[in-house]
C-alpha cells in the first residue's frame, strides 16, 4: 500500500544518498512492505517496531541520518518542542530502503 510519511527538508540528502534508512515516530505510519515517496524517490518499509527514544538515540542515530546522538536528540526536540526529548518515551521505528532511482 502507498502511504505518506512526511520528512523535514534537511533529510533530503541523507535519504537520497542511502545514509538515512530509519525514522522514529510517535505513531505507526504503515506496515512492512508499504511504500512511500520522499524527495522524488520511492522507498519501502522493511521493519517496524516499538522501542524507547533513548534506545534510538543511543543505538540508531546514524541510521536516522544524524551526525551524533546529541544531533538526533536536538532534532527530536526541535520537531517536538512541547514534549521535548523524553528518554523513556515509546516510539515506532520505521526501517526503510530505497526502491527507485532519484529524480535529481
């Protein structure tokens, strides 16, 4: 199924270059095998599960397309200014892979 997952513009290059292949969200956006378009390219969800925000920050900041754990935490805070970064918050991790060439 084709779904919609929004991404901030600063994730364009990391996604198109295959550096970012995970995104953590407060809600589940799809299921394994669902596809979405971002920045002119198509992607497929490969795995989705729940974990804590701290787990993502400590172990998956690279896969999230961030330069460091603190970079991930700061980006999360900027996207969620009211709640901020709450280490024990449960989030949905969406793993994905590119399935088409980019249109750039």
